[in-house]
C-alpha cells in the first residue's frame, strides 16, 4: 500500500480527475463506476437523493431543472458579467443574483417546492467531496490534503473561490496550481537529463482554454508566458451546435426549443455526442424522439459544418497562441514540443490549424489529454508532502502571474506594480505620495488586467490608509507592497514612512468571495447533505429490501403450490396489500414506515415459512430462514435429501 498522504485533483468544467503517487508513479483513481474521469455534474432526484458524477450526468436529459453542470464557469465571477449572462441563457437550471452581484443556482431539490440556493463554490465542493470519497476508498484511509488545478487565466477571485470550495468539502488545499503547468510537470517527469526544451502546452478543456510556453531543463520547469480564455472550450462548441439545431427545429416546425429546459437538455446531450463523433467521422446523425410537443427531431451534420459554426472560436485559440509566443519572446521555431491537453484538443480542425501554424510540426499526443493535468497535480502534492523519490526530488516549478496587477493613481490611471508573466512567488514595493496638499488619507485600489485605464480592469479590492500627517502634496512617503504567493493569490499592504511611524494594512481580495459566515454555513450544509445522503441511501435500500421481500415471498408461498390453500390465500392478501402500499407510498414513506411494513409482512408469513421448512419444502429467492431465531441455535430439519438452502441476510 502506498504511503501517499496527499492527492491531486483536476477540477474541470465538464470532467474531473483524481490521482495519487503510488509505487514511484502517478496512479489515476477510478470512480465507483470504474471510470478514470468523472463528470463535474450534481443532480437532485425526485426522492431528494443527491447524485454526483456519472449518475448525475446520465439522468440530466430527463431531469434538466435539477441537474447542475459547468459551475466552474460561474465560480468567482459577478452575476452582472456579460459572459455569465450569456451562459445563463443556455443553462436549463435557474441562476439568480444573490443581491450582492454573485451568481446563485436555484434548485427545487425534490421537485415539490423544496427550493434551495447554492453558490458555485458549493456545487464544486460537492464534486470535490465525491472525488475525495473515491480516493479514500482506494487508499483505505482519510485523505484531506490535496493540490487542485485551475486554468492559468483564472482571476484572483476565482482562485480564492476554488480554495473555499475545497474548505467546504472538508479538504485542506495545499496549493493551487495552473492546469497547463501541471500538464507540463506530468509530461516532463521523464525528460530529466535531456537538455533544455521549450514546450508549448495547448490546453483546450470543457469550459476553459489556456496556452502556456515554458522551458524544461533538468527538472526545472520555468513558465515563460501564459494566456487564454476562461470562457472558451468544449461547452462553447456544444452551444454553437445547440443553437444551430434549435434554429433548424424552429424553421421546420415553428417551435422555439428555448422555451423548454427539458428539450434543451436533451439537445445538449445530443450535440455533445455529435461533436465527439465528428472527431473520427466526416458526418454524423442526430436523433431526438419526441423532442418538443411530441415532435421527433432528426438531422445530420458534417464535420465541415461543425468547423464553420465554430471557426471564430478556433481562430481565437490560434490568436492566443501567437500572443503567448510574443509574450515569451520566442518564435515558432523555438518550440521543441507541442503538448495537447484537454478533451477538446482532440478536434481535428484545431489540431490541423495548430500543426499548420507551426509549419507541419508533429503534435505530442503521448500523454492522456484527460488525465495529464491530474497527474501533474498529484506529482506536486507528492513533492509538497515530502516525496523523496528520485523521479521528483529535484523538480522545481516556477510559474507566472497571468494578469498584470496595478494600483489606481491620479487621473484614473492603472499603474502596474507586477506585470503579467512575472515569475511567482514575487513581491514588489513602490513608493507613492499624496495628490493634494494637507491630504490625510488615501484610497488604495487594487486591480488586475491589461487596460491602461484603471476602471476598465477588474477591481480586486480597496482599502483606506488614514493618519497621514498633513503636508504639501508629494511630501508624504507611502510604500505600497504587492506580494503574490505560489498559488497566484495576492496580498497588499501600505506603510506611511515620512514621520518614522508606520501604518500598515494588508488586504485580501474578498470581492466576489463568500464571507467567513457563508463558508461556515456552507460547511454545515455540506455535513447536513452527507447525513441526508446517508438517510436517503438507507431509505432506498430499505425500499429495495421490502420490494425484494414481496417478490421472494410471492414466489416461495403464493406461486410455489407448496403451502396450504389457507396459508396461500393469507400470504396473497398481505403481499397484494404490501405491493399496493409500496406503489402508493414508496417514494414518500420513511425508513421507519417501511420497516413497520416489513415487520407486518414477517408477522404473517414467518409461521407459514416455518411450516414449509418443517415439511421439507425449499422456499426460493433468498427468503430469510424463519427458524433462525430458534432456541439453542437449532438448525432447520435436513435429512440430507431435502437440500434446504439457507441464505444469510444482512
């Protein structure tokens, strides 16, 4: 058994993957269904049961209003963001404003008016919690320490929100690591001693797109430049297909599918299947029976048409590649290897455009695009928890800050303290002063982005520094310090020095984050869900137990012909009554009520079964031995010829 104490998680928009370091190599942990990647889906069934992963995605087309996906597109963002507003139009589930410009997902968890609201962090926490369960089942012990990956272009708020999600899931996030950097770490693990290589990581996943250029030299991984779009990926391509098919349906049948969340959910699933099919076929057929108002929908789409619908997205990917090469101060010929990461990197047109851009250079496909990011995060977790294997002991990861960090100065100018693509961790200090004479306080505004006008960038936070001695403008000496951790998260402080006194204030970016109280409440809710999930499972198991008992006893007594007519009739009545009760109350009855019904059946049928055993009959179907409670452990009669079967029942 491995001694790993931490694990790595690729928390993806569409799919997630977990890995641990075991016996000197990366081991991807399969989920309960045996799959190595898990859909980042959460759903609520009609009986209140919460489903995560494959089970949630499989029922999504028939339960769209209570199935949540793509929560990563919302995490750490404002409700008013134009991109969030565009996403909301395509989601079958409801997304609302929580009153503080944060998106909240509103779900009727039982279908009967039990409305609950979840922040994206809470949905991500449910996925992380499920992945944690799979890892712990695999390892046979508690595994709370984890390294989680995020897109390289994730904002500070989104990174912090991901840490919050881990906390809600009961995890200790050792570090946040950029997805392309993690992929490079996994790719470069066996490249030690092979000299310096410049590698371009092309990471096109389900909901995000990143390009990173880095150099790998004898275990040192240095990111040179990174770029991307946190709102571009497989889901964008799916949406283009959905819009195309919905337009075709409206043209043919004069019906608007946008009015039906269920129809949209089914069409989305069909579009995703079509997209995957077109990676290997030149044409595919889409069929949805009774898609809307009983109307069947059948159409075909060619790979050429799919490429035409998404060409603007593909070109955006290539523009980003060019930009990152410029930022890295490299030309195309400087790139030794192009590593393809993410499920959407399989799209033939993307591969062809990338290969053409690099003059026909072969693309590296020797790593699994679905698993390589989790592998890199697992390697980082092993290093951080003291791994001393020869394969990892000399590895050093040097990442960069993806966005410029600035302060607002006179005239609304964004004065950059830390330029984008600066190697992290990093600390920068710059001296500022007052703009007006006798000014006794300043407002320190912190932003991220590349626009020269501060208001056009993303405001991370602000604080006031007061107590400045009244002097002429330009006289006070105020030092502003920005410090970025290895996770890419920012701390800011300000010190007034002109009088020898200091007034230092640190700021954490709380804008867009859940408050400490909200996080605490989310943790409590998660614990309640765990208990509720357990009760739901127990109730379902008890329901199945009752259902099986009705069937087995019917087979053993009513249909066997071995019981007396009187006993057969008595059993038949209690069986039919139990079946009718289960049909009427099976979805709503409590665990205790079903237990009472089981006891009621046993009170009637146990004497009949005992009589059958005494007479040498052999009830079928796993019926519990009614004589198991006989005094002194007396066994049922068996003369060696009757072949009495006794099934142990938990």
